[in-house]
C-alpha cells in the first residue's frame, strides 16, 4: 500500500511533550522522529508509538534537521509537526481530505496551517499569535529544501494554500525563557 503522508518531528529531550504529540498523529502513514541528541526517554517513547527514530547529530540548525526529514520520509505528502504541537480531529480530517482528493487543489503544493498558541495554559489571541500560520504541509516532490538558520523557510514549487482548522501549540516555556529566546532570535537576525 502506498503511503500518503509522513509526519516529521524534530526532537531533543522532549519526553515531557512527545507522547501527546504522537497520540494526535496516530492516523499518519509514517511518523518520523529526527532526534538531534536526546539524552532522555524521547526515542523510547516514540518507538512505543511506532515512530521511526532517526538519530541525526550532524545538523546544526532546523533547516538541516527538516531537510533530513525530507530525505528520510517515504510518503507523497510531508507534514512537519513540533513536539509541543497537537493535531485535532478537524485538522486531521482537512489534511486527509486534501491528500485523498488532490484534484481539488491541483496548483497548490504547500499549505500553511493556523496555530492556536497556549502559554502557561492561556491562549494568546493577539500580538501576532493568531492565526500564526505555519508552512508545514507539502507535496514531497515539490519541496526543494528548507533554508535559513533562524526561522527557517521552505523553498517549494507551486502555490501556497491555507488550511482552515488550527493545530494546537502548547508552549512549555516560562515567560522569561520565551523572552530570552525572542531576544537571541532578534540578535541573530541583526547579525
């Protein structure tokens, strides 16, 4: 049977978040975990959920890791998900409808997914946190590669579509950790 969708998850020490992520992806034909050096139980948990674990220590940034997922994936569609993201039933149904009926959107080769962001249990709805579209679903043959060290971007052929149903993003960082990450990211952009 031909696989239609591979999900790629990049991880490093995500044992606290990976289980719920994997539960929300049980419908995928292939779940591929690109592990970048976990020392916790991330890989063990992933294997219990039938994820294929690829240990990849050579990459230095997200573009490298996402490209490794592209090279390893076996399906005609690739869906990138982070360990702290969850895929609700409505989004799953929308994605499976797209990949099972490609004639409905022939020119579209990539999709941006809206994301609901939760920090410390509270949903952030303002300041650019909604709809927070993320380019994550791609027709494999038309995704060339990911580029950039910080806030990596996909290079693909074809048009970008937008899905209606959101994924859930459960940030597990504290406010101070988020602030530091934002400051570091802004400094890297400036250099």
